[in-house]
C-alpha cells in the first residue's frame, strides 16, 4: 500500500445517489459544494466574471465543469452555501422556485445555432422542453440525477449527449421532426411540439413506476414507459456513448468558433475570468460542454487563455479524475495529480480514468484504462469502469505509470508494423 493510501481504511464507499444543486449544497472534505445549472449551458461574460469572484470570495477558489455542463464551486462555509442561491438568482443563474430549479436538468447541443449541420430548430426545441419541464410540478418526484437532452446532430452526432430522455432531430425527414429516445426504445418521428409533449409524458410516467432505476441505469424500462403512455415505439440503437472527436469541442470548430479544453474539468477563477475576457471579443457567451470544454463564438482567431488546452490532440483531453483526497473523504489517492502524470505517458489514442474510490464519480462510462486504489495497491481495468472486474493489480503508482508506458509502447509498435 502506498503512503498516500496508508492512513485511510478501505471501507466500501458511500453512494449518496444525488448531486448538489442550487438549493441542495453537499458537504465534502474541503467544505460545502454548491452548483449552478446555467440555462442551456450558457453564461454571459459578465456572469462568468461574477461566478469567478464568488469562488474567490466565498469558496476555496476551486471550480469544476461537470459531466452535465454545470459549474460546481468548492470550499464554501455552511453559512455562505445558504446565501449562495440568492446571489445566483440576482445574476440570472437560478430560479426562485426550488422545484423548478431541480427540474431543469437539461443539456442541449452546444453548437446549436453555430454549426450549419445542426438542426436549425435545436435551440427552439431546448427552450420548449425547458418550458414544459418547468410547467410540470409532478416531475419533482424524479430522481435528482434524472436528466434530459436535446440533440440536433451535425458535428456533435446523435448519441453524444447522455441522458435518461433525449430528443433527437430527424433531419432526414425535414425540419421540425424529432424523436424521443428513452433507454432501449425510441418513438416514431413526431412534430416538434408533439415530441416535447411525449418526452414530458414519458417522464411523468416514470414517476409513478415503483422499484425501477432511471433509464440510463436500467435501459429496458424504456419500452415499458412508452407502452404505458400508449406511444408507438421501436428499438433504439445501443446506448453506448459515441466518442466525440476532440476537434468538435477544442480548437477551431467552424468559422469564428473555437473551443478551449478544461483539463479534468478543473477551473480557477483566473481561467474563468480570462475566458470571459475572450468571450467579450466575440458574441459575449461562454458555452459550457459536458466534454470539459468552453466554446466561444464570434472570434477572429483562437483565443489565448492560460491554463486551457487548444490542441485537440492533447492527451489531457482524454483523462478523467475526481477531486481525490483533497476534496473527498472517501478518496484514497491524489487522483487529479496522478491523472495529469499519466497524461504524459499515454498512447496517442485511448482514455484513462483515475478514480479516488470504487464509485467512479468522475467518469461513469468506460475508459481504455481505469485505475482504482484498493487494498492491493491499484486495480487496473481495461476497457471498463470502476465497477468492472479488474484485469490486474499493481502494488503502487510507479507500477501504474510503468503499465501505461508499456501500453503506449505496444500501441506505437502496432502502428509501425
């Protein structure tokens, strides 16, 4: 066992089953976590500066761009966490009704309105769905992690955004046609308004189902929900998340649109302020992505902002890690620092997830290599998640690095042969 692990017993990690929200701060090792859900993942430059100052003045200065394109601020006192919602509402980054705030767990293709190949009514679909969710109080009964997504296709292909209920554009059938995807089932193509109504109906039906997990965790519930709603359905494609080309979210994307990569999703106030300054030179908006990047439009050239990644080939775009021992009492290692070290050793393709414990919060999906601290040192899982059976064990982190270097050498040799 390594020195980093020696002082922490390996008890099974506690699964809380919920995420912090504007009105639901979460206590962590480094203080209280607070979270904002910018509507459609967009912040104005002014809002971004205010959020950065919030992290500086009331938190410990650490922010995370989450897997749902939310912003999480760390290190708040209990008193400041309670005052946080009012300050965010004043910025236009929160709703006065706690139930409505909870119901807007919604992702929309971040290139909507920017990518000519994205369905032109994608933003409208997102707005209509958000309005419908806010107008349906019964959806307060949904689990905290239950989420929705709107995908318009284009450079961000259908299947990129992962959610329990997804509206996908059917561009081959003409503008205005959408389908609803839930688990292993999808509806027939529907006009936009009907598709939005169908998505809400399926979500309401889920709230009255007892003893079931949400569709992302129990995909087979999809056909049952459509059937209960008397909605015609067919089998949906496999749920495995489609790999998004890094060039679609980092570097030059389309004319005047650039993406800034955020390694591990970790932001400092200085980084966010610099990004806001760059946004002011364009259309004034920061578009947050679930792929740990911030997209800026209306730019004359690649924005210069220290701390961000601008090269789509940078290995730091393919690593994942939680806050580790610094921020979580259940973590057994300094996961972010270890992930950054492994980025130096990785092959040019593939991904690495360094977890602090067996929960795997930072990256629930599969990675080419998942590293989990355990009683033997570190468990290594190839092409899987923290919940899969380890492929092997190594005694310490030096051995993890050696394993990754050997993997990279093997990949290089195969490429040359």
